[in-house]
């Protein structure tokens, strides 16, 4: 082993070996993790260590055996996980399967309990988990906080609307953290949604909200104001469009 490699921290060597095993460049790894290529380069050189959230994202890229090393860097051991597995299995088997494609919850067009029959009102499910205006966040469709009673005239496809809370700053000042975005899942064809604000799902099921653009034949998700912090994300195989963001609710700062 070269002296320069031996002098590096073990985590730096592991990161480089993982990237080479996946056949990815540093810029490709950066796209998948939502960080800059400079960050990945400094990690592999042992100059900077990844943050806790970055280590968790790296573990998702690693296989079942290698992921534990990166999780342990943030204090999560295999023993910790195995201790909660029995309770987790019980919770999973006690509820209906979760569909990660974020289609509207069953009965989403029915009126909320206690609401009188109003023909111009539609019930829209508000999901408990928030999508990200930033790095993608995991969302479970089964976790619905409440049903929002909204004007039917707001929507072309009222039966296909799902409401998602927003967290993050990459779409500010158009879409602020704390807003509720209305996503029309009726159209998920990216070619028809170019130039629109969309909710997109990464290969791990995490959701982010960005502008959908095409540059030299490549589809990408772009923040309101791109920067080193919020770089464009190329839609690699495994990404999917949840739907078009057609409206949002929120108070100005």
C-alpha cells in the first residue's frame, strides 16, 4: 500500500474503495449524495470527514455488508438496530403495505368527517412526512396527518392530488420551508413536465421538490437559485417523477 494511502484515515480509504467498486466518478457520487464534488474529493483525501447525514447517505450507496461501517461512524451499531427489529416487524405487520409511488390515499376525494356535503369542495390527504426543498427526504404514503378541504376549482385532476409539507431552502423565495405543496400525480411523464416545478423520487424512495429542466438532452432537477449548496441533480435511472407541483399554501416571511 502506498505511504500516502496508508497515512489517510480508514474512512477516507473506505469511501474511495466504495466509489471505485460502484464504478462512479467523484462528481457522480456528489450528485447522488447532494453534495459538491469538492466535498467528495476532500473526504477521499482525508482532509474533511463527512457529516452525520452524509455518512447515512453514503451507507445507502454501500451494500448490506459495507453499510454498517458508515453507520457506525455516526454511532449506529448493528446491535442497536437488532434490538428494535422485533418491535419494527410487529409495526410493519400490523398495518397495510406502504406504496412508495405516492399515489393519492384511498378515498382522498371523499369529504372529511363532519364536513357537510359541498359539491365544490374536495378532500386532499396531507402526508405526515415532509418533502425536501434540498436533499431528498423519505416519505411514507400511509402516514396521513389529516384531510384538507379545498376548492375543487383549484385542481384539474382533483382525484389525483396529494398535499406534502415542505422543508428546506433550495426553492426560496418561491416555495418556502413550512409551506404545503399540492402535487398532481396524474402526469408523471418528465417530457411533458419540462419547465415545471415537480416532486421527484430518488432510487431510495426519498422525495425532493425542484424545477425540471433539460440540458443537452439530459434531464435535471434545479433549485430556484443554484449554488454549491444546491447543485443540479441529474435524473439517473431509478429516479421517478411523483407529479407536478401546481399550487402551494403558506404565509410569507
